[in-house]
C-alpha cells in the first residue's frame, strides 16, 4: 500500500467511524429511552439497564454502517476533487483502479464487520436480550407491573394493581388466572407484595377473596382469606423450552434447522444475513462509479454527487421492497442478491473500461540498423 492510498484511506476511515458512531449513538439513545421507565418507575438496577441497552446496539450498527461507508467515500472523494488533489494524483500516473483502492478497502472493512455481526454478534445479542427479557418477565414481575392497567404476565395470568404505598407494597390487587379454562379463578386483595423464594417468585396477599367459577356446573365458589400466597412460578415456562426465533439463531442453525413443512422463515433469515454485509460493498461502489469513472469535468461534481445520492436512495428503496417481498415468498430472495451485486458489477466494468481506454497505445520497438 503506497503513501497516497494510505492518505486517502485514513481520511475515509476517520469520516466513516465518525458517522457510524454519531448515527448509532443517536438511534441508540432514542431506543434506550424506552427502557428508562424500568429504572425510574420500576426499580430496575442501572447495571441491568445498561446491559439491555448494549444488547440492542448490534441491530443498529447493521443499518448504520453501510450508510456511513457511503457518506465517508462520497465526502472524501468530493473533497479530493474540489481541492484538485485527484488531478495531481492522476498526473502522477495513478490509474482509476488505484484511486478507487482506498474506497474499496473501506468497503471491504465494512463488509468484514457486518459479516462478523451476521455470523455471531447479532444473533448472540438478540439471544441474550430475549433471554434476559424472558427472565425479567418471569422473575421480576413486580418490576414490569404498571399501576392502573391490566398487566398480562402470561397467557394464563393477568394482574391489576390500583397503586403502591410509600413502602412499595401493592394496594388494590385483582388477579385473574385461567390455567384451567373451565375453572377460571379471580382473586381480589386489599394489599400484597412480591417475594422471591427458592421455588420461584410468589405474590403474598392479605384481606381478600378467591373466587372460582365452574363453567361446567355454573357454580361460583368464594373463599375469603386473611393471608394468601400465589406461586407465580407455575405460570412460567421453563427457559430451555422457549422456542428460539430466527433472529436468535446462528447461520448454521438457520440453514440446518428442522422446521415444519412450508415454514421458510429460517431460510429467509439466513439469506438476509448473507445479503446485509454485501450492502457495505454496494454503498462503497456507488460513489466510486459516480465520482471516479468517466471523463473529468472541471466545472465540479455536483451532478455526479446528486446521481450517487439518487442511486443510493434507489438501491435502499429496492432493498426494503425486496426484503418485504422475500418475507412472503422465497422466490423473491434472488432479487436481493441481484440488487446488491448489480452496482458492484457495473462499477467493476466501468473501472475496467477506463483502464483499457487509458492504456497508451504500444508501438513496436525500433530495431537497430544492421551494422555495416
């Protein structure tokens, strides 16, 4: 790698890193605000909040990094052109391919990062996030309960809490459970609290009644109590039995997982994991094709920049459309690859064409005259 390549690459990577970090931080901050309520009003620890917030980062980087690659290359090469540095580089004998090398290296680095996320970091983060979310839902029910609304903790359990006293105890409880659909149970209590035991979380209630309705006989049984305990562990599923969603599975699990006949969600997710890293190369080649190939124009490159932005917008629009279409039919998956690879192929052809036209015509070497 010569000095000019390092010079351009260093500027490109600096801008790419700045844009990626800035955009990711902005999106991450907005999304993390949804978790603030768990700290302010629900008593979730700061460490657990930060852990949850970090686990959602990979899904944002997947979206932001290709855009950062595009902006960095577009800005860097436009600045080099406006300050006549590209003219000097061409005059020094650098070919179009050599000028494009820093941009292609930046795109390749983006591709490598996104591929590592697709293969490991993204599914690992999604798996850890949903496991923790599942654990919070089942073990920290008191954290998730919101006052004044009906909270559905599982398919069989709904809890209503009127409010909380200064000590954090629950006031005005109504619990409805339907583990046996033919005999639903409704519990009403003046006060209550959640406790963790060796057998799992429980809710302790005082001064209330337990009502059980038998749909078969039409009888209603009422039991009043001074103290009553309800085991919430009976309403949770075992963690090992939680079915993994496609976004939680690694690529080998997606490709070789046994699914029900007609279920294509795993194959679609696997192809999306492979297509996403290619977008970094696609967003890299669009500005290269628009700013470097073709004849040089001394009037500036405003039109070429606008063309690059328009092509990037068109690519992103088609990518979103094809992803939505692929969610319904596997036949749309090849369109994702065509959309991602077409700009790469066109850029490679343009660079090859310019290199061929720029090559000087070789004349046959003059032969020395025969010695007399």
